C-alpha cells in the first residue's frame, strides 16, 4: 500500500527565516500571535448527515415494509411530543426557582432598605444584597467549571451544530444539568443575563438525548433502543428541541420553528417542519398549562404562554384619539432602527474585544481566575444597582391602573403598579430608577412597556448607559447566560426615552409602549441580526398582529445598518471559537475557482482488501476521519495476480465493480429474456450474436490499460517533462467508495477479517445495529489491544464502505460545490475525474470563507 500522510500538507514551504503570508496561514489553518483575525480550526469535523448506504444498511431497508415504516414514523412523532413536554417542564423548573430566589432576595433587601433609610444603615442593606448575589453567581460559576461548554447562551454552539459542525460535549446530559442549574443561579444572582437563550441550548440537548435512551454521563441509563443512532436523526431532533426552547421561552411556537430554520438548520424538508412545529406547540402549551395553574390556581386557563410575557398593549379607556401606532410613526421607527443598528454594532464590537481579552489573559490561567472575574462583575453590578437606585432615581407620580380596561399583568398575578419601588419617595409616587433596577428584568421590561406614569429622561439615559456597559461586560463571563432579555430591556429604555422626547418636548400624541417595544426590537435586532424569526417571536409575544409591519421594518433597518460594521453577536462568537461555519451561499467572484483549486490532493487511502497492520498504521499516524477505498491501475495485472491473494482479490474487485456499456447491455438482455414478448428476445439475441462473449473482458482490459496512462499528451512528439516523476508518485486510483474511521475501528475491534489462505466470504459479517452500537462515542484506535490481532490478517472493507457517495468533477465551480455540500449535509466530498479516478477530496474546511478568499488571491496572483 502507498499512502500520502498528513505530514505532506504540513511541511514548511518557505525557507528558514521567512514568514508565511496570510493566505498560506489560512490554508494551513494557523495564525500569528499578533494577527487580529482568528482562522477556522481544523479540529472541528462535520456531522454525517448523508446516509451511508452500505450492505448492513441495505439489509435493514430490505426488512422494512410499509407497515414498519409507519410505525417508525409514529415513534418519531411520539418522541417529538415527549421532547416538547420535557422542555416545557424544564422551563417550568427554571422559572419557578428563579422566581423563588429572586423574590426572596428582593423582599429581604427591600424591607432592609425601607428600615435602614430611616436609621441610616443602608450599608448593611448593600452587604445583604452583595451576599445574595455573589453567592448565587459563585454557584453558577462552579457549574461552568464542571462543564466549560455550558458557558454563555449556547446559541452559537447550537447554531454551529445545526449548520453541520460536530462540537464535542455540546449535547451531553452533564452539559444540560450544568446549563439549567447554572442559569438559574446566574439570573437569581442579579447579573444582567437572561434565561431565554440557555433555554434554547437546553431544548437542543433534550432533543438530542431523549431519543437515544442512553447517557454517556450516567452509564446506567442504557436501554436497548437501536433506532435513531445517526447524526442525521439526531440533528433533526436537535432542530426540534432548539425550536421548542424558543417557544417555551417566548410563548412563540411559530417563531421557534422559524428560528430553527433561519438561524440554525442547513438542511430542511417539509416533514421536519411539521415535527418541529408540533414539538414547539407541545412545549408552549405544557409550560402554559402548568404556569397558569400554579400562578392563577385555574388549571387549563392557558394565560401564561412563555417565560417572557410582554403583556397586553392597550390605550387608555375612553381615549378615542389614541392609537398604538400610525403611519407617521413609521418614519421614527426607521430612524430608531438605524440607531438600534449602530448601538448593536457598538455593543458587538466592544464585546468582541472583551472576548479576545478573555481568551488571551483569563482563559489560559487557572480556572479560579474565571470565578474571580464572575464575582468581580457581580460585585460591580450590585454596587451600581444599589447606588443608582438610592441616589439617581426621581420620584414620579403613580397613575391608577384602573384607567385601563384590564389590569396589565407583568409576572404571575402581579399588576404593573404593584411592582413599583417607593424607595425614598412619598406616597402615590415611585422611584423610577429603583423600579427598573430592583425588579426582575422581565418585570422591568413590562414597566417600560405598560407603566402609564412617566420615567425621567435623565433616569432612562443613565439606566441605558449603565445597563449597556454592564450587559456587554457580562456576556461571555464564565456563567450560563442569555442575551435576549438584557437586549430587550436595554432597547426598551432607549425606546421609552425616544417616546418621552416626542411626547413631552415635541407634544406628539403617541403611545409610549409602542416606542418602547420598537426600541427593544431595534436594539435586539442590531445585536443578533435576526429578521424573520425575531419578527414573529415579538408578534407572538405581544399577541398584537398590527405590530407586524413596524417590527419587521425596524428589524430590517437595524440589521442592514449593523451589517455595515460587523456581524451579529452569535456569528462573532462562532468565529472567535474558530468554528468552520458555512454561510448560506458563496460570493459571486468565487466562481472563478473550481473544485480542483480548493480540493486536497494528498490522499490517505485504503484498498478494498487491506492487511490489519496497514489499517492500524494508517489510523494511528493520521487524523483523517474518512478514507477513499481505491484500487491502483497497473500494467500486466495478470502477472500481479499470480501468487498473491491480496493483490488478486483487489484486482478482481476492481474488475467486477467497473461498469461497461457492453456488460450493462448484456445484463439487461438477460433480464429481457424473461419477458413474454418475442420481439425483445429477438433484439437481445441479435446483439449477443454481434457481440462475442469474450469481447467484454477484452474491452475491460483494454480500457484499464488505456487508463494507466495518467494524462495523455496532446502533443505526441513532445518529450516528457519533469512532471512524470510526480505522476508516478501520484499514480491513478480508481475510486470505489468511502469508509469512515469509526467504521474501520469497529471492524478491527470486533475482529472482522479473514486469513490469507481463506476466501473473503469467510470474514464475519456485522449487522447495522452492531456497527452503530457505540454511537456517538466510537472507540479510539489507541484503545485497540494489538496483541489480540494478527497483523497479517486481511480486512474486506467493501461491505461496510459507502459505495455511492456524492462526488463532483474537478471542473465543477465552487458555487455548485458549496451548494451541494451545504444542502445535502456532506462531510467528505470526493473529486473524481472523467474516468472514475479520485484526484482529491473536499471537506468543510475547504469551503470556509477564509480558505476560499486565500485561494482566490492565489488565483489572481497566478493569472
């Protein structure tokens, strides 16, 4: 066997003392210490979304009839329903304890502030608040130390997973436990984070784990359920779980479905749409049923659809001139969208610099440094909240809530006026700054949406600046944290400030709650750059369809404005992690490149029949996850076949797998003879007479001999050049299929091989369930006990390889390659020439924007 290892593509191509260009660094997957750009890492692999149609899988398909297929589909629907119900219960659990801890904290501290305001012991109240917050934040940080992947919202990781990138540990049970419990304490600890983002990650984990009926963390959880053991099925369930997480967080099942489609999944179909929507509905109504029953003691009333409720937008009773919004307001909404996009771009830029600082100065150090950073942020946030509420707030008149037709509920069974804070203010007034800071974030959002009393422009400005800076500092710290609610609250303050200016200073008759909502949408859209799904989420959360047009326009303008400066916050963090995310499409100028320009020509391959020692050597000396199964084209193949059973088996397999027109016509003629029509039989008889039986074998041998010449010269009189030595080194390889590293290791561990003096038919056969039994944690080649294997034994890999993977021609344009790779969810894409020889292979890393740009620059330099 001959193979070209990975060392060939990593050899230094510059002389000593020279530095590589940015293009070479991109292609090699490296980066300089002083480079600001972070390149995609090569240790991220793609998911196997494309099915491997090998013999064990075909055996399974042959045993499935229509009745079994319907049962299989029914099981899928039951699992989707179970995922939705489970996510609803997770949301109920998180919401209940966040509410419990938050109310306990604010009740004790609020009572202490009221008592100490008279006795002059406010420092004691501050210490009490610090004790609560820092204790909760410390617990949240400890959960991240247990499972580091639980940090942040998890949306960048889930978006990457649905894009087709395999991120280790992202959907494990331990990650789920640390995420759900960690965000509970982080939100209760007073950090400017939300629980809605982690709900999406938690939902994705439930979707990935529940259909498996097993756990890597708790190995005793292992039921004999061999179905859905593939990346394809798991990714579909993760799509449903992520959508259900959005639906449970915002009470927006349609928005959750669109979120999974817009922000995550690269591969979609109609059947998946129905399952995702059904899962989202199940999560929403499960959470709604239990929250409504617990808060109102009216089981089955369905009044609280999500964790975040915006309440009902309604004008004052009897005010005929009041409208939620008018056509004139659209001009202001567009301006707010521009400002929201600018503020979102500033937020993302500052957070990106903070994240890079953490990567260089915090993460490389001891783990307790991350905990100290979390405690420092908690300390600063608590002091800012306390001091601002006590010293910077203004006393505003409290309007009676009876002026509305119905009482606006903000949290459970509390109305909007019951949650105002009266710190240092006389009766029938409230402290506007304390009302925003000394309430849960969801309550503060509803105060800005529905409080008829005014908030001081100075208070709103100070609150916005402080919240903007602290939320930017907090996102990315080592606690589970979401960004939706902080962005909504920050934007709502901005929108309410605009409403105050227009209403008080200019004298316009506007509805302040609408401007607060548009401000929230503008800022959130400027940060996350979502359009379709966020529009529907906000419409469903407000339960007001008339807001559809202004929300959509605002989000579009905010996205377009922000995109002038940088990407969305989730895309920024994906890039900071070095994840090779594939965009929706390539740029138009990339079509100047073809598959041959971007493919990897240095291949490590295996033969259909390979000795165990060769397989072990390949698996231990390379990091590739798939290997082409090939046969070499040689002269005098009959001589090679004599006396060597290994070479003889490989050549026989090649000849039996090469399809010729004559051989195909003969096969069809034999099948036509079974037809009753004498005319068809006569046609075949005539063709058999005109084509001697032995000609097909001669034609096959002639074809193979012609194919031995790698690239026929167009000018026969021209003398050979120095490239002939390279052609001999990279000799032609007939491509037969692909086999994965995990499949080869499984074959070796289970002893699937035959002796040299035996036929390949003596090799043991593995079933599909045996091949996928260890999914998703397949054993490593270094775990293999070599003393149990005879290195001279031969492995026939042909029954287990994928004999018909997607392939492309070397002349295929990059846009076609990209669309095929992304749409079909391919992990490895072989490049096969016109005569069936593999000339290279394309993976996800060959299609990243950075790699393509580097290749395009090289193309310009060449021409």
